[in-house]
């Protein structure tokens, strides 16, 4: 399942990618603006866990994040169901 990056900006104008992982949670990861951005090239200590985000400081609301999270969980469930059905 391919999807474009969800870019989130803070009040200081810094950009982050909203990234969901099957294991490990959801993070705002600093974004350098490149087309082929990869999270594993960004030092993990700079990642912001969504569990501690103050949504007032970003251009995404808690409701928008919850919608994104639900979409990711549904996609992950579909992928796992397809994987398990292959056995």
C-alpha cells in the first residue's frame, strides 16, 4: 500500500512527516523536503512521539490525527490479513 507523506508543520515553520509504524507507534519525524525521504536517515532522538504532541503547536488537529491513525490501522490490518491468508 503506497501513500504519500502526510506533512505537518509546527508554529515555527518546521516540517515533519507523520509516520505510523506497525510496531513502535506513531511519530512526527523531521522532514528535509526531499522527494525520496526515508525515516531511517533521520536520527531517532529527533522524532516526536504523537503520544506527547501538543496539537496546538501543529497544523494538524487531534481529530485529524485520530482519522489518520484509524486509516493506517485499517491498512495494516488488511495487509496482515492478506499475509495470513497466503499460508
